């Protein structure tokens, strides 16, 4: 089957093409329209996915959309259907009226056929089924337990399941408004940041609290986990379900935790403690859910998905705090990955077979050759540009010399983290590298850490983990071995941890060679790696994006394919 996957009107819209159960290409719309977290219908991404795959819409067997409007129709009150809005949008009345007459719930797969002559069926899939497809069918596991957690879907906020082959059995669902994702978002807003956007700032801030935390017990009272793994919130502390209140937290939350912070207000120890209390309760709650899930399934392998599993701090602890021995998290557990998940889920439903994709890498985006890069450099007549025989060798030397390097190679990564093809690199030994990048390149908060990209075979030498541990997508935070922290201060966070990327043979060749050369020179098998963008912009996609970003920030050198450009 050839399936076009689409997710739209979510936090990051995207599209993909899955052919015979394999991801051929996947692109977030934000990389093309250059709007951070773009929510528009992904027209550009669809066009580019079709171009790269060599298919047309007519070649598609089906189109999978990762949201189910049938549920919206199901929940429209009957009285509203006579109103002016629904009379003008009379097509919505038909499914809504029949759902009311049938006294039933919408199906999890709803298809529209013959939209135009020769059109492939357009199939809408429950949002959480799309998350299931992402977590389960990108994993290497034929059998596993599954946990989905994010802000909210059509009606769900959490889902417990078990999977075997192409079959998924849903064990329990948690419904809106009880949501761990929206709990985290409410506190994010309370701390002066944007909910559904800046949660990872709060995650990083949580490591900065060092004193006794008087907010921990009050925060614990906000969540209750039941014996079956479902949970509920103390709703009197929240307002996100009251659509007439612009806040996500309530007056009761303010009475207990104090005045909310404004975005311009200086961070205090109180703010850091609240962030730390939130992170602790978030981790404790999911740990209890996982213990219940393990008890219900008896399985040792786990696949997770949903925006809550962008929390890399907790991700790194899953196998140590729960009975699960292995845990898979894709490069895109957030909403952007539901285009891929919807397509893979639909493949499994239609064929009865488990898709063949597994996420050993995520270089699914647009690719640019060395010749493409050279043409861009020539077109813009860039000074101080020259073709080099070994970009990896020269870039390693630039890092050793203390230069900040922009690194642009081949196909773009799919997900919110750069993994060596659209990266900014620095020497991790430099005590001031983090401050320099935050201040002169990323233009962001000084407390936010950067990731160490390490040769996979050396991971247990620097991190407290077993030999053979793999973290290919920067999806987990692990503690550094104490003896190694002083050697790489630029990538060690306040609490002695790092959100690492293990770089092995499945990673892009030039990036691995760069780290190997840096190791040969310095004896350090890792480099500082962060996404190639400035604050408020998406990761660069094209050579033109890379050039513009390079000249608008404090980077010293840009490697565009095999062209070295210096300022």
C-alpha cells in the first residue's frame, strides 16, 4: 500500500508518504513555510513528500489523517444543529444527525470516497490511534505494552494498551479534562511561559532548584492515580476546561502557589521550586501508571508516544523506576509524528500486517547534495567560501580551535531535534561554549542546556548506563559519570545530566566521522550538538535557510555540504 499521512491543526503540522509499510519521506510544514510550530494545512509538505517519493495523489491507495472529525459531529448537541452556523454548514448535520439517531459513538476510522474522480479514500483516524501507530509501529518490538499521554485528543488524554504484531488491544482510556499534559501546560503558563510550546523550558528550569521544596506536597495533591492506571486531576486548581477563562490555572492554584510570574519577571527560587515540584509529580504519576500497566500486561517491553514523552528527563528514568526492561520512544512522539503514525496504523488495519518501518534513524526530510549546496554558495557569491575534501576533518579542527560551527548535510531529520544533519556544533570542553551559544546564536535563556552527541560504542564510558545503551534521537536524559563531568562542562546540566544522542553506523556518515576525528585530536568522543536555528524560528531546511541563519547570528563557520564558509 501507498499511503499519504497528514496531520493538520495540531502543534506542528506535517505530511509523510509510507510505501509498503516503510516511511519514504516525512516533512513538518514549519520547515517549509518557516513559521515555528506551523498549524496551517500542510500543503507545502504534501507537495514535497509527493515530489520526493516520485508519486502523485492518484498513485496513493489511501490518505490517512490523524484526527477524527466524526467525534466532533457525535458530540454536537442536537439543539445546536438548528442554529444558523449549522444550517450554513449543513453537511455537518448529516453525520451528526445519524450519530444521534443511532445513539452510538463515531468509528475510530471514518472514510470518505469519491471526493473527486479517481480519488483515493480519505480516512480519518482517532488522534490517539495515530499516536499508537507512531509508538508501536516505529518500534522494533513485535509485542509490547503501550502508553499514550499528551494534552488531549478528540476526547482522550491518555491511553493504556498492549500490542502484538499488527493488533492493538486498548485496555483503558482517560478522558478530558483529566490530563497530565495540560497539568504541565498550566504550570508552564503560571511560570510565565507559553503552554503547548515552552514546557521544555520548565523541564530544564526544574533542575535549578536546590533548596528544600515546600511546593512538593501541594503539587502532589493535584493528581490521583488509580489502581488500574487511570488518573484524575483536582480540577478546582485548573481552568483549561473552562473555555471562557483564558488561563489554564485557577484562582485556587494562585492561592496555594502564590502570584503567577510574568514573562518579563526575573526568575526566583520560588519559580524554580514550583518547576521542580511539577517535574517530580509528573514523574511520580507516570511511574505509578507504568507500574499498573506492567501489572496488567505482564510484558517487559514498552512503547510510548504523545507529547508528554517529549519530557526527556523522565524518559531517561523509565526503565529504572518501572518494571519495564526496555522502552522505545520515536524521534517524533509529539503531534508532528501523527502523520507518520496515522499512515502506519492504517497500513496495519488494511493489510493485517505489521508495518516494516522501524525507527533506527529519522533522516526522512528533504535532501540536498554537495552540488546543490555549491550552487547556492555560487548564486549568492558568498565570500570566504571554498570546497574541502573532508568536511568532517576540517570541522573537527574548527571545533578544537574554539569556533562555533553550523553543520548542514544531506537529508533533514524528522522531529524537533537535530541529529547531525541540521546542527550547530561546539567544543564540549569549553566552559563558556553554552553561554556563547545561548547569548550569541540561540538568543535564549541562559539556564537551558545543550546536548552531547557521543560515539555509541563509548556511551557507558561517559554516562551511567549499561554498555550497548542506545539513545539515537536525543529522547532521553542520563546522568554523566561524575569523573567525566569536568571534561565536558558545556554539555553537563545543573544536575549533572545530559540529553544525549548516541551516534552509530545508522547515523549520518559525515557526522560520525566528525566526532571520530574530534576524538582522535582531543580524546573526547563527543561534541556539543544543538538544532540549527535561532530562537523563534524552525530548524533550517534548505541551503538558503542555513545561509540566512548563519549570517544573522554569532556562528563562526558554516559547512554547507562540502563547502566551508567563514565570516
